[in-house]
C-alpha cells in the first residue's frame, strides 16, 4: 500500500485517515487496541501522529486489512515478531514506493 503524506513532524488524524482511506473512528479504535500507537495530544486533545506512528499504522493496516489478521492475531504478531516483520515490511514498502516512482517516470516517457 502506498501512502502519500507530505514530509512533516506531525500529522492530524484527518490527514492520516484520508491517506489510509479509512474513517477517523477506525484510527482512534486502533489507537486504543494497539499499544504501539501513541500519538501526542495537544491541550485540546487533538491527536498529532509522528512519522513513527505512521509506520506502525501502515504495518497494522497491512496485517488487518491486507493480510486478513484478526485484531488479536495482529496484536500477537506485533508482540512476537515486531522487529523481524517490521523490517521486512519496511523493505517491501520502500520497494513498492520505488516501483510506483519508476512507473510514473515510464508514463512520462
């Protein structure tokens, strides 16, 4: 899955939900369910997601939406194989981004 977000320090929940094409309520639900998601909150209580939170969200989205894991299965997978799976997922994500960029260049030619 290719997520297009500008390079920033913090992202609002609306930006994140739009990038993942899901409702903001799902992002808030996943925040409660998964310990790895800890967005910062300002004085009003608005969530601000860091790039690290976005990486974790991508991985959770991949497990739940693309691979069909249940929430409990995804939690277990995150705890047991966090480092190994996340590094493999990051490599695959980078390769997919490169593929997307190369396809854009090919279309321009």
